[in-house]
C-alpha cells in the first residue's frame, strides 16, 4: 500500500487558517487596523464598500515595508514582531502570530502598495488565492495601503454565510471603535460607500472616548486612575446616571488590546452595586497596563481573550479602583478632605492587592453611606414610573357586571387529562379577586379557583396584542410632544437602524439623526411617555440576547421583547379593577394558558381535587 499522508498545498492550508482569523469583514478590518497601528502610523484611514463584502481598504502613514518584506508579509507565520519564544512573553504589538495577511490573501483579492521613507520607490503586489499575480515597483507615499476585494470570493459557502449589510456593518463599527479607543494619539477615519462615518482627530483619551460615545458623555465621566507596582489602571466610568438598560458602552483594554472578560466586567458591576438599578449596566472604558509576562494573549486566534497570571488580583484591583473613583466623585462637592484621606487609606486601594483586602473596600462605612443614598434616590423614581404606566395602561373600563358578561375560561392545556375535553369556566362575578404577594391573583370559578401569575399573564396578553398589530394594522403611536434624542454606541446604532421598520409596526416612530443618534418621534400608545429612552434601550438589550436565536424572525423577536418589557411585573400591587381587566383580557387570548416562551400563565385548582385533598 502506498503512503497516503500529504502536506496540504499552501493555499488550502491558508484557507483553513483563515477560517479562524478572518470570520467576517470585521475581522479583516481589525487585523488591518492593528497592523497599521503596529507600523507606527499616526493616520489610519479605513474605506468600506458594501459592508466590507466588496472592499475593505486601510491606508496608513506608518513605516512601510521593503520589497522583500512586502512579499514575505503574505507567508503564513511570517512576522516581524517576534523572533523567539521569549518574545512571546513580552509582546507590545497588537499582532504577533503572522497569520492575518496570509489568511486575507487566501480568501480575497488583495492589492498592497507600500513604501519606506528611505526608499525611492515603493512596491506594488497583487495577490489572490495565495498566488502572487503581479509584483512591481511603484510610486507611493510613505506608508502602506492594503485593499482587499470580494472577501470569500473563492469560498462561496463562507460568503453565503455573511449576514445582512447592516449586521456586518455593525461588527465593523465595533472593531473600528475598539482600535480607535486603544490609540487616541492616532487619527482615524472611516468611510462607508463614499460617506465619512467617523473622523477622529488625534487627542487625549477622554476626547477620543467622547468622540466615539457621544458628547452627552462629556460631563458624565468619572476618571479612574490607580498606579501600583503590579499594574496601572486608568480610563473612565460613567456616572451612575449614565447606566443603561442596554449593555452598550463597556470596554476593557489590556496593554491596549480590547478584551472580553466576563470576570472583570463583574468586578466593575459590583463596584457600582446599589448605585444603579439591578437590571442596568454601567458604562466604562478602562485600560489596564501590566507587564506582558503577567498575561497570555495567545489563548485565542483573534486574541480577544487573555489569561491573567493572577485573576483574583485583577478582580480586586479593578473593583477597588472603580469604587475609589466613584467615591471621589460622590464626595467631591463637599470637598471633605478627611473623608478623602479615609478612602486613600483604604487597604484595597493601596498596593498590592490580595483577595481578602478587597472586602475592606466594600465594607467601609464610607462606601455604605454613599451607596445607600444613591439607592434610595434611584429606586423611588423607577418604581413610581412603572406603577403609573401600568395604571394608565389598564384604565378600568366602566363596570358592566352580570354573569353572562364574564370571560370564558379555557382549562390550561398542561392541566388537561388524557381524556381531553375543553371546558368552559366562569370567573364568579361577586367574589372579589385576591392578590397574593403582589404577584398572584386568585380568582374563584364555578368549580374551584385559578391562580394567575400577573406578569406571565400580562406577557401573553401583550404578545398577542403586538402580534396582531405587527401583522395587520400598525399599532397606535402617541406622538411625543418633545421628541427625545437617543445617542447610542456605534454598534447599537447600527442595530437600531436595522430594526426601524419593524419598530414602526409596533408603534415606535424613531428617525435617524446622524452620528449614531436618533430622534424618538412617537412611541406605542401604551408606553409611558417620559420612558421612551429607557424602553428603547431595554429593547435593544433584550434583542441582542435573542439575536443568536435564528429560529425567530426579527419581528417575532421584537414582539417577544416588547411583551416581556412592557408586562407589569411581579411585586406590583393591583386594584380590583386592574386584576379584573387582566384576568378578562387573558381569557380573550388565543392561547391564554402559556407565555410565548412556554411558562404557564395560570394554574387551576378544581373543587373536587380540593375536596379530595381534605379527605372529603
Ligand atoms: P502579524 O501582525 O501577526 O505580524 P500579519 O500577517 O498581520 O502578522 O502581518 C505580517 C507582517 O507584515 C507584520 O509582522 C509586519 O511586519 C508587516 N505588515 C503588515 N501590515 C503592515 C503595515 N500596515 N505596515 C507595515 N508593515 C506591515
Ligand atoms: Mg497583524
């Protein structure tokens, strides 16, 4: 038998590698921008056509490449950034794996133009399918321009897998934003289909953040700044009032690299504990610098995840630094230097950190008084508005008593026995409804009683109501007297733009206002005005949670989110009339017995069952 193992040809090996590094246009954008930053550019321009599906081009004024390097750059594992294994532990550049350009050349039609300052002429290279088609000297400015056309032109399966332009654009904006935030000293611009989307002059960190997140942040950032022997942390957290219902503006950079870390995110959240509502997310842009030997960034091909040598120290450090910053912001108006000194003296903000020291910060009296004050303020406003909302929504109808007017009640399917028989029940008119724990409604029927879960029942009612309007006539909109503007992070803005037509069908009249902002012209008639912003932010956040769920259409997801969002909550006290309308409306639903996600909305307890329980 002949031997059967063969080495893969380069172009195939590169295509396989590309699968990890270049998943979508945004991944290529990230790699190209990072290469430009690594090359020491002070100006980086990104050009996008068709959400990167047709063209992605990055032009920089960095150090450029020699003729040989320009050719070498496209070989796999070709890098100028590490030479030996020790280098892997002192990485200061964004790239180091030498895979990006090889991967890009394997799945797109690439043109490179590059020139170093010391060279008379630059180099032009055309390459596709990992094959060099052309290489010649050319006139060029100092720096590098790489353009890649028709991404995945030779891998149709991957090309077909790309999402809508709006979705791909959202990913691109996200990556662009992250790189731009990491390098405020570099000028960045971005054009999409010939229109300038970002124009970010070089400046301070704060200027860059405000340029990207929006000028409403200007006065609302609290600066974080702690230096220790082990690491430094700096950047900004949003004041508690900037917390949003949607997890938009949360950024961690470690040694200038954007990273995802649920663990560190948790540390920031707990620092905000009790200063913001439970279901909202603080905004932050935090930079951590530490000795590269303390982290391993080589755990993931796209380098968005890293391992810390000591995670617990990181956690305690981040949490304490944010708490410290928030505490200073809170007491600043009183300028009480003794208090200030007290914080400074906290173990948890001096160096270095250990896990048990982190408790010192959270249990300090200072933090407690501080958080309680804010908590009381915050919760009061919130609950009131929900209550008011609910009452307006369920404006009690004029009483029209009489047994025959009562809703007909179907037995929930889960409770039906195998010899299924649809029964009709009547909620007894003269028996008052009883609310238990502000969550359950007990309604007597002619053959027992129902235990209705108020939130789940309401979710079903709203789901059907929104469903009808989304597929039939548009939901009633109340025009805002004073249209509210909404400013979002780039990726959220792209998502919202994508949803506008569907939002309109359920009553949200939202118009783009340029620069990632929107004007809310009208909201569904049953959303409390004054709550417009919140409700849209919440909707975006919930939608994002849903968005991996491909079995639902966009519209279906929206309707489900809306129903969940607008449903009255458990814990809310209801009047007799409100309970009655809720129960009546529930039983006019097509499927009153379950929520859209399949939880029961009520349970039925029959008299004969109750009798049996008591041995009667
Ligand atoms: P890595 O960034 O991991 O080294 P890449 O495949 O992204 O790998 O790039 C390969 C090499 O090409 C880099 O190490 C660098 O020397 C060179 N290079 C890439 N892009 C540029 C650029 N914009 N300017 C100058 N050199 C570049
Ligand atoms: Mg690179």
